[in-house]
C-alpha cells in the first residue's frame, strides 16, 4: 500500500487554500447565489438540476403528451439519452422518418428541463445571413443584428436546427468551429470565445492566488528554475474584454439538429467534419403494439378488429419503401381515431381515405398498389350511405363553441368545435345535394379536430364548399392565392 506524502512546507499552504474555499462557499450561500433546494429532473438514474429560466416565454409550454404518448417507454428512452448528453455537454443529432415525432420529443425535453431555445427551420434558401448575423438599416443607420445561433450561444440557450438535410453544403459548415471549439468570428468584428478561456482571462483572483502560492513554494522549497513575473496576473475584466470585442459563449449552450437519413429520403448528406461534431441517435416511428394500444384508447366506440385492420395496413405501406409511394403520416393517426370515435359508422377504408387521399394525388399504377393493400388488410367495405348536418347550436356558457348534430345511416351523433363568429341564414345560392351534404359533414368533423386540406380539381367548387361550411358553422374565411414562385 502506497501513500501520498506531502512536504511539511506545503501543508500550511493547502490548509489555507481549503479554508479560503470553505469561506467563499459560505459567502455564496449567504448571498443566495447557490440554491440547494433546486428542482431536479430525474429519469431513471440520470439526474439534472432544473435552473430557472431568464426568459420563460422562450421555454416550450404544455407540450407533455400532446403529440407523443406520455406513458411510452420509447419516448422516455429518448428523453433519458438527451438528458445524458446534456450532462456531458455534447451536441446531438436526431435522425428519423419524416414527421413531427423528433421535434415533439425535443420540445418536451426542453419543457421538462425548463430550457430556453432558438429555432431555425433549415431550407434550400438558408444562407449564412440566416444563422449568424444580418445587416439591417434602422433610422438611417446600418448595423448588424444577432440571429439564432449567436443569441443561443451568448445567452445559454438550445439551438434547434430542423431539417438539416435540406441545407446546401456550404451553409452549415460555418457552425463547425462553434460546434467543436465554441468559438466564432462575427461579421461586426466581435469574437465568440469559449467560456473556459474567457473565465481564465477574467478570474484575476484565481490567477493571482496561483502566482502567490507558487512564489511561496519557490521561497520555501528553493525552486530557482521557475521565474514568476508580476505581470502574470492579467488585470482583465468582463467589460474590458467586451470592449475589445470578445464575447463569452455560455457553458449551457447546446445544439440539437434534426434531420432525415439520406439517401433513403431526398436531401443532402452532412459533411463528414460536421457530422463528427454530433452525437447521433435514430428516432424510429412508434412500434405497432404501442400504436395499436393508443388507437384503442382513443377510439373506444370502434371495434378492435377494425382498428387493428387500419393500423396493420398503415404499417404495411410504410414498410414497403421500394414501391415508390408516399408514407402514411403517423402524426395523423390520433386525430383520425378521434374522428372515428365520433362517428363509428365509418369503415376503416373511409378513415384511410381521410388521411391518405391517394386517388387525388397518385398516378394510376400507384393507386392500384394502394387498392391491393386495402383488399388484403381491410375486410369491411366502405359504405355509400349519405350523411348530413342536422343542427348547429351554440354551446351555452361558452364563447366561440358550437354543438353540431349529424345523421348517418339513421344514427345521430353530436360533437363540438371552435368557431369565431355566428351562423348565417342568408341565401348563398348553394344547392344542397347528397354528395355535397356528405362532404360538408366530413369537413365539419375534420374541423373539430384541427386543420384540414380540401383537395379537388380546378373548378370543382372547393371555395364554394368552404364558404358554405363557414356560414353554417359560424367562422370567417380569408382567401390567399398561392403560386409557385411565392416568397415569404
């Protein structure tokens, strides 16, 4: 057994340093700078203290369980991994299939950790001026304004880069030095410096104490090979460094990138130097069993056999990527199940057509492939029974909410939806037919669960149908004509 022997002449110095640290710690406690009763986030065996946000409006709110299943062990595994990388101080890259699952997990993680964040949706048109600084003119004066990456680095926020596979090759490499060394040269002449280097320049007390201890050791131990000068203790303050154009990068600054695997999906692959800066993790879509369980909980009025048929067909289509047809969005499943629970008389094929309008967007051979899947997985055929809206009444005691009563196959159902105005009874020149009444009923049900898209040929009456739906339910419309070369 070996022991570390400390010379007698060093013991007084070490004891004095220890006493100084204890007194400094107590002083910090008395000033309230160290909070021993902070909230701690714990996932499994991983623990992280939750720090109070300086700007709470930049922290995601009420996102827990909104788009991901709150009791899913898969989501908890991703959250735990993100928590581990936060403790290690590493930047992460989440890769997965198209959809909002990755961003939902990140936002839920930021909410749990009470972290502020900056968001950048990367597109093909994203340039360096959208990431670092932008030249602006205000009041006749030109100046540089900090953008998302610079703001996140200075204030210790999380920079979320969504859609990195869309960026051109010469755009994201400007973040290489910020990722690796936490340093960046800005257009206005300032320089972002890593927090450790910045603190060494400003921690005068620490540098002077080290010089003083080394001088004592030099005198007592007669060390003559080291020469200490009085100017070793640099007298820099944080304000002086900022006046010289040096800014401190916060130690809490992190980058979370979201992207798709290329070449399976369309996009540009990351450069190897940039890719090596991240800790990567694949976020697969939810398993079949977890999705089936979630659908059964949301659609309690629908038979489990019908729910199982629809979920099985969705997973079968998504697993056949070589067929050349689009994936079925998994984010639509919860909304479709709520609609199905409102009107259980719909068949699985009706609900599939509601979330996957293949006949309107696919070519003939692709539609045939989808019909083969429907014939293989769905035994219950779609019904041609028309439906209609019977009554629309304002819910008592509420503002902007109406109760809609519909009828289909002699079955009456009532649901509520949010509106912004009042119903209109004036003559609008709309001729009701069974086909359009069924369409209006389906649109009213879809509107109760959020946004929807009405697809049809040119001149089919889409604007007229939306105007009739708005008049019956009591909300206002505003038309925006879109074209190919439209800008922001």
